C-alpha cells in the first residue's frame, strides 16, 4: 500500500501541491514539537480560500480539532479533520514573516519564514504574498488567558503525532515546517506529509 | 467645533469612506449593545488590508482594546486605539453573511448581513465579496472557554460608549451596524461615526 505522493519538508522550508476532492492528507510531526502552517485555496478559483473566522464561527470553538470542518470564505467545506492524535492546534495567528522577525525578535537581515515559504511555493498557481491569510497552524500551541494575554508555548505534539484531513473540494495546499524558534521549542525539525486515496487510508485507521 | 464628516449607520446597513493619515475616527454605540464591524485597506494599494492574525500576534493579546495597534498583512500600523470606553471587542470572527444565516440559523431567502453591507459599500474602490477578511468587530462580545467552546454573548457596550481610532496611513474604511440578532441581544440599532482632525479631538478628550 503506497501513498499517491509523499514528502518530507526540510526544517524552515515549505511545499505546495494539488489535492483532489475525497483524497486524504496526512501530516506527521516525525520528531515532535514542530509546527506546520497550512493554507489552501479552491483549485478552480483561488478567490475561494481557507477562512479562520468562518471555521471558528461554524465550529462554535476557538480550538479546531478532530471532527471539525475547515471552511472557506464562501462558507464551503474545504477539509474535514478525520483523525488527530495531538488535539492542539492554532487558528488565530498568521504565519511568521520576515517583518515579524524584525518587529518581535529584532532580527536583522533575512530570516526564513512560513510566509515566504508559502508564497514562493504557491506562486506557480498565481498566489502572491498578499494572499496568505490566517493559516491553520497544525501542532501550534497558543495559550489564551481570560485577561486577554496570548502566549506561544512549546507544541504538545510528540514524535509521530499526526492529523488526517479529507479534502471536501479540489484544492491547492501550501504547507511549511515552521521557521519561528518560539513556536517550536527552539529546535527546527521537518514535517512529513502523505497524500492517500480514501480506500488506502481505510485500511490504516 | 465640527467634525470633518459624520453619519449614522441605519440598523442592519453599512457605509464606507476614506480616512487620511492622522485623522481620528470615533465610533459610537448610541443605544447600547450594538456591534459595528470594521474593515480597512490602504487607500493607495488595497492589497494591503487589516490583518487579525498580525494584530493579535503583535499585541500578545486576543482582546484588542485601548492602546493596541491594528496592523496590516504587511505588518504596518493602520489604526491606533486611542480611547475605548467599552473595552470588549472581537477580532476572531468574520462578518455575518447570507451563507451564515442559512447555515447557522436556517434562515431562508435574503437576510441583510455585514458581509454584504461591507462589499456593496466598498465596491467603488474595487473591493469585492472575496476580499472581506476577519473584521475588527467593535462592541462584539465573544466568550472563550478553556475547553475550546466559543459563544457570542450580548455586547457589554452601554448607550453612548465609543472608541477612538487614529489612522496611521491613508485608508478606505468599511463600517456596519451589525445584522445578526445573536450579536446584538436581539435588537437592531444604528451606529454613529465621526471623522475628526487631531486638534479637534484634543479638545474633547
């Protein structure tokens, strides 16, 4: 039983590919405590895009996990989360960007970022830097306090944790192995992905 | 002392206008418990837009209020919140839309929505329905629970509560008087706005 396609995203890099309706996307954190930012668009019309605000509203939840549906700006299902061995992800923050490293961490010069790693890999589909919205930040652990405080803590994911998404429409998907030290407990690791046919995954669950 | 411009947004409707850098925008809830969704874009290049994710990240807070800066997708300040007599707003959810009324409330046929009220008024600047992102939902009271649950509660705003924003760049601003019953404690009320020069407002604070 082999995957339709699979890959390992090197630390602090990214990738993008097409996923057809019904196909399954499995994303694995092979070494633990590594965030993967996901952005997606309808293949046939990239003006339809993953919407954090719609997803949270329909879920009635600010924590998105197994059983939840990721919705587009046009209120159509894009992905359903079939399985999730970690259970803690973020859908509030935007991908780390060069400007963020300058502003929050006073970094000087170039720094790899999820924002750059998404738009450079999505460029073949005509998606530029201003069309990266709030990403689904898989394995990212954002903690909120009642007084409003928001902090980024080490991921709760352990080596081998994975999430399985079913595509509900034809999609272009961008993925990263996140480049921000604070989000990944200070160590940059790869992210693994596999694209599976439904009947293949049925045998694995 | 007169405002440069002012208006009353009728219940379940919206408006849009230009604001120049340095000008002040005062938004008032004249009767209490009424939400106003705000979206904005750089006047000279509407590919630069208000970003919830960037704003929350830079604020280190999921509650955005007095003293916070609203950032663009390019990490530039768009507005600074100079004064806020309510202190409770939402920056997680997208505007209510026709599809949302169908999906969440099983409404049939047309229903006024902040989404439609924004894109119809922003159309003269070339901004269409797919370019309404997560709005700053002034006076909206979204409550989050540690287990993930998210609920929309009656606004905490009382009659006459207001928020004062200073434009940090030239902007196109869309505003609404929200059309969703659940967000406004079941009664649809207007929203007042005033555009002021800095020296005018200095005398009022």
